């Protein structure tokens, strides 16, 4: 199974903001205990690269990637730190080309037909759709999916356990992403049991949705 098939099977890629690198490993372990095998550590904090390094070294079962990758140098740093995939909020050709050259899976943010066309022409099969709620949610993605039939979407932004079924029940949605299963506040207060509980709720629901669809 390749990376993109694994993402589709998992159904969820949490967006994780780590403010203290020492929280990275317990957060990864809390996600795994709740059945979540992917985590996108965002390069929004100064310790993000160290957080990726720690998870890569200490939690081998976790597929740790980097998010908020805005530039080629971000992508190079994240890959050097051990990120096994790259997610961007927008479409940056230099980031995509670098990842393709290094055979690192990349999911760029694309919300317009022009951006999705750019991703399609790079041979990408999954694009991030962010911020999903603001850009029209499922109905917008449905219209785009009708045209871009080879592309599948990873919506993020405003998704949670309550509304994820409206996305995941559609065949053109590869998986959902977001921060609701591991909010920064819960990480900062070391509520790792709470994170596991949220992950368990989400993964149980994903299993039910996938059985139904
Ligand atoms: C992202 O980077 O995809 C968003 O920050 C996630 O949005 P959320 O916090 O609403 O889940």
C-alpha cells in the first residue's frame, strides 16, 4: 500500500501544533493509542523541526509529516528532520518539485480549479482543501470533484467528529484533517488521555462511515 492509499485507509490526518518539543513524543503516543497513525506537525512554532525529529526517532509506528510548509527551505528542513510527508496550505511549485524529486509524498493546498490543475499536472493524486468550511465545504468539493475526477481531497479547517461524516461519506474525499483530536490546549496541559479519547471517538466513527459507504 503506498502512502496515499494508507492515508485513505486511515481517513484522518491530525494537524498538530507543538509548542514544546518535549510534548511531541507523548502526543504521538496518545494519537497512536487512539488508533491514529498519521500526524502533521505544523512548522508554525520554533520547535516544530525538533518535534518531528523526536517523533521520528522515538515513535517508529507514527507516520510523522510536516505541515505549514511554505517554502523550499521549509521543505528541505522538514525532510532533513525526518518528515515522511509534506503538507502545504497552498500550492508552491518549488515545494512540490522538491518532494517529487526526493520521492517524499506531498499534499499541497488547492481550492481553485487553477491550483488543482497545477497539482494534477504534477501527477499528484490528493490535494488539501483549506480552509474547507470557508471555501464552501463539501458542496464546493463536490463540484470540483465532478471535473477533477482523478483528484481526491483532504479537507481541513472547521472539521470535527460531529461533521466529518458529511465529508468522509463521499468517494472523492480521501481523508479529513484538523486539530480537533489534539488541540494545542490539551497538548500544553498534558491531557494525553483526553487526546487518546478524542482520537478513539474519531477512529470509531471513521470505521462506521467506511462500513456504510
Ligand atoms: C490546517 O492547518 O489544516 C488548519 O489549521 C486546521 O484547521 P482546524 O484547526 O479548524 O482543524
